[in-house]
């Protein structure tokens, strides 16, 4: 049934008939929407070595424990040794062989 009309036609139908119907947006449309902007869902951070980058902010808003989206991501490979050690792997032999 939905294939019988375009998305624009369905939006017009919903406006005429006061029904609960919203379009499925592609990623660029969703990130550019007024709702995403109003909720601050896209944040811009200064990423060392790269410059300004945009990323998706925290989707859940908690008044007493708000999410902190101000920090940059670790540099590529910055946590490799710690992650390998956490799962029980000594990173040095991998480094010696050029694997990491």
C-alpha cells in the first residue's frame, strides 16, 4: 500500500487527514532536521590531529547526570595496548612483528 504513493504524497495525505504519519528520513535528512538541531544531537568537537569534527551527541537526556560530549575521541591506536592487555594479550610481540 505504501508503494502506491511517494513520500511527498504521503506527507500531504497526513497533513490533509490529521493522521500520525512521519516519513523515514535518510541519514543526512535526519541529522539536518530541526528536531535534531533543537535537541543538540550533533556536536562539533576539536579532534587533535584532525581539527573540527561532527559527531552524534548523547541520545538520552538525564537532568542529574547529563552526558559529557565535550571530549575528543582517542587518537587512532592510542588505546591499543590497554585493550589488548584487558583481554589478556601482551601487545609487545604484536608490535615486534608489526601487527599493531
